[in-house]
């Protein structure tokens, strides 16, 4: 998956915002001020950091060489996915959706309701 494609995909989530709090090298994607993805380049390769449950992170890192504990993040709650490795596009998108939903689930009730008024 190309980094530009992933950037466009991440911006499709409800209330997604893009920010550069760590400098121009790392795009940070937030919902209601909370990070759910970080997209950047390291050593000529693009990767994305995504929020995950500790159990999922361990399993994913053991199954895919392109997934590792979160680079410069809490390694129990974040994973890093190398975009040029063995992880299929559909899996990357699914992991992005899970990360977004995990962050949304931890928001205040009023913020969650604003994002999904039908619930």
C-alpha cells in the first residue's frame, strides 16, 4: 500500500484530523484530539503506527514480519506496520479501522454520540 493511499483512507474516518506535532516527517491522525494513527518514513520505508489491544499486538507481531511493537510508542498498546512488507492492503485497512474504533470507544460519551448519532 502506498503512503498517499493510506493517508486518504485515514482521512475518511468521521472527524479525522491530520496534524504534525512531531515535525514534518510524521503525519498524525486524530479523532477528537486523540491519536489513532501515525504515518511516517524511516530508513526509506513507510510505516504506520496503530493502536491495538495488547493481545492483538502480540499475535500480529508473531504472525507477520511486517508488524512489530509500536516504534517510539507504548509497545503494549501500539503496533508498527511496514507498508512495503508482507501485510495485505485489506489487513492494513482493517487494522486502521480497529485503531480508530478503539480510540473512539475510549472517548467521552457525548463525543462518541456526536461521531455516531444513530447509537
